[in-house]
C-alpha cells in the first residue's frame, strides 16, 4: 500500500519522541535560552508555533496556532521547575508570545535581535521615507532628484560595509553569472558605484542622511556588551527620530520605546533569532520535498527528528 513506508516511519518516530504515542517526550536537557517563532503550516491562514533550544537547535515544541495558548501548553508540558532554568528567549515583536512568558515566568527575559529591528527599520521607515520623498520631489518638479531615488531601495537598506564589499568585487572583476555559447547567455559581472550612489543620495536629502545616522548607531548599539551603554545609544536614536517630526521616524521611535527592555537585553544575552530562522528554512524545505504533508502529526515528528540529526 502507498502508506506502508509512512506507517513504519511514523511508528519509529512515535517510539523515539513520544511516551505513549500521544504525549511528547520531555526535553532531553535543561535549556538556558529558548527561541520561538511561528511558521505557515498550509495555504491560507493556518500557522504553527515552534520552540527550540537555542544552544542545540533541537525542536522542543510544535503546536497549531500562533496565540498565547501555545506558550501556556509548552510550559505545562515541561513544568515550571524546568522553566526556572531558562534565562532568556529570542523572539520577534509578537506581543502574544512576550506576554505569555511574562505572565507565567516573569524571570525570563525576552530578547529582540538586530535582524527584526533592522527589518522593521527597512520596511516601515527606509522604504516609506523613500516613497514619500519621491512623491514630494515630483510634486515640486525636481524630476532629476526624483529619478535618482528610483531603484534605490536596496542601496538605502544596505550597510556601508556591504556596499564597499560590492565595489571591491567590481574592481576585482567578480563574475556573478557565467556566460554560455550553448544557450547564448552573456556573462554577468559585478557593477561598481554602490558607495558613490549611496553617498550622493544621503547628501541631497536630509531625511535619508538622518536614516544613515540611525542605521550606523543601531548597528553600533547591537555590538555593545554593556546594557547601560546600549540603553544610552538606543535613547539617542529615539531622540533623533523625535527631532525629525516625520511620521515614519516617530513610528520607529515608538517601536524602540515599547520594546526597550528586550532590545537592550541583547547586550547581556547575546542571542539572535538566526538559529530559529534556520529551523524555519528546514521546515519549508521538508514540506517542499514531500510536496506537502496531509498528516500534521507525522510532519511535526519528522521535524523533531530533522532538528536532532548531526551532519
């Protein structure tokens, strides 16, 4: 039958990761740092939550939904004594997760990493300011300055180090895509001028220049290992945002203010969501390889197994 191998594999997984086929095993070790995120389960608005041990990368919990109930169920599963050994949890800006952990385990410190803060800055501030400035320049009849903002989002959201690296690759003649005579494809090499264009954009626009300062200060803040110093740096960023009187900068200031403790906690707990984003990629890859799983129990146990494999 078509499900014979699947049934054998499911039995193996249940024997390995469940107690009686219905209850998941407890974590194999005491975790100091956890990571939590949601991922898309099926087409439509169906999601599941994954919780991992940040040090080993092992999946500890998978559950349907993306609400507080999934966190409460995990805490009931592992017990409060086990949770007492957890110091911090890496998460995104999902307030449900943060509130659930604070309600049950107030000693656990949420940590918001650089990736999520920078993503919010790029999506909600850099992108929106660029579009607003383009519209303003067109309305004022300054078409030359407006044209310079076209196709500039990547450059404006990149760090100076990234732009300098690309210019260096251009000097060395780096080939991005090899040419082919068989299929009449031209060779593609790295183009130069990234840094010059970036500096030109921030020189001609005050808001873009301010964004450059905010990006640099944010990057410097996340390299700090002293909470007091990081708090001062984040406070300075908030003051800069307030002084612009721009609605997008003010939104970012509120974001930093509302998540202030979790942001500066990064100086003490140097953990990021990188590992859990890697787990999310494993989940997507596993689902694509099988063209989807109709049996969620089997899929979740396969994920438990995949997170524990050594390569």
